[in-house]
């Protein structure tokens, strides 16, 4: 993903989360299916996007993603939550649940 694609995403998507990974990160590959399942089941209106950190170095630098796995949640074009390295699924759920409820309350 390029910085230009990222900027377009901030305008076009009301809610999205970037999941940064690389090929040699075992934690990245083990955590991904769990994060993907959590997002689909609990937060389906947030678009989840995998970003290969080594192939998106300009964006990684711009966003200061210092380690993988890394997650960035954007709501209404603004960064809301950031996690670098390991994060528990319960903590991730806790960080997203309240703003998700407020944003997508029916």
C-alpha cells in the first residue's frame, strides 16, 4: 500500500484497520486468523486490510509502525487506536467495542 492509497482510504472508508505483517514474523501469521475472525464476527463494518510491511516501506515510515504485527484503527479518517507487537484479543476487542458501538449504533 502506498501513502496515496492510504490517503484515499481515509476519505473513502468510514472505518478501517490496517494489519501490518512480514513474511518472517511467526506471531504475525499466528495472530492474523484470530484478528480476522474477531473483526468479521464482532466488528463487521470495519474494513480489515493486510499490509505487507516490507512492500510498503514508505507508508510504514510515514505511520511510524516500528514493529510487526502492527495494527492501526481509523474511524472517520482519524487514527483511533494503535498496537505494535503482541496484543491480546480481549484487549483489542475492548479498544474497539465502545467506539464501534457509538459509530454504528442503529
